C-alpha cells in the first residue's frame, strides 16, 4: 500500500497549478518590463501651441508609444519614445 505524500490524502496538483500560474505571471511581467526599449526620435513638427508630432524609425510589428513627457530647465521640454518589438 502506497503512503500518501501529504497528510490527509491531499494531492500535490493544486500546488503545482499555482506554481505554474505564478511562473507564467513572472515570465509575462519580465517580458513586458524588459522588452520595452527607448527609441530614438527622428524628428518632430509643431502643429499648434499644444500639439507636436514626433517621428521615429521602427521596424515592422512594433508598438511605439510616448513614454515620458517632461520639462527640462535648459531645453524646455523632454519627450521619451519607447518601442516594443513583437
């Protein structure tokens, strides 16, 4: 007769499912955080007082976004563009 691995006959499967789920979450979060890279700004165009158009060069299947907009004391404004490659 085999002896149960855990007391009260509990199975190890629910623990394994939680470990697999936790590992999947860690992998997804790492991909999201580490896959986001800064992209150089190729150019910009002033549309009006509150709007500018930012031009970047990215490859196919990329998702590009404006990551940070801020004020710099000497330069006036700072724009950081980041891209995620698929």
